[in-house]
C-alpha cells in the first residue's frame, strides 16, 4: 500500500480482491473506500489522533444482516451476532473504519472493512486490510477523515 509517498506491506482477505463482495466470502472489495473513523483500546495505547474513539469490553460490531444495526457499532448485551471489538489479542487495539456498506448497510454485501494490525506477515484477514503494528500506528497518526483507501 502507498500512503504519503511511502510503501507498506499489507495483507488482505483470504478471498483476495473481489468486485462483488458478499458476506463471509473473505474478500477485500474493490473501490475507493473513505475513512470514517478510528477506534482504539485506551488501556493499551493513547489515541493516535484527537478524533479517535475509545473502545471497551461492551463494544461490538454487528455482523447479522437481518438486523437494522448490521455493520454498525453496538453495545453488549446485544441479542444478535456481533464481533467483539475489545479482544484478548491485540488485533483490534487500533482500528481504522472505512465506509464499506455503511451507513446504510445492504444485507449480504459484507460488514466492516477495517484497517487493523496483522496476525503475522502474509496471514490473510476476513476481508480487512492488515498491517505491521508499527506501520499501522504511523499511518493512523497521519490519516484524516478525507483519506481514501483505494483497492484496485
């Protein structure tokens, strides 16, 4: 990935780059995706930018296409399928949110294309774009809400 004149290694979804994103396909969708927010774990780091929002143990991301909250941040207890944002591992300690299938989510188009840290170099995501943790922090400190993630 290129950003501010630098190149960064990254990993993408296990389904590769896809033009027709579907829920559960593991694909990273083609397109220009706007940055709409940033989340971070305040117990593990300081906010990278003033507009970053803290996450805690009750913060979830709804991945149930049958719910009106689909592809939105929700709070526990929540009576539908949702992914924990506050994880035991460091994968989501810092999450940059894109506008993929947001704010009005279409069921079946997939939820949450995040930029987050990788598990290890080359290990695929479920569709997100993942980076070395130090690179992600560098990017996060310089990114704005006008930045776009372009997937070709």
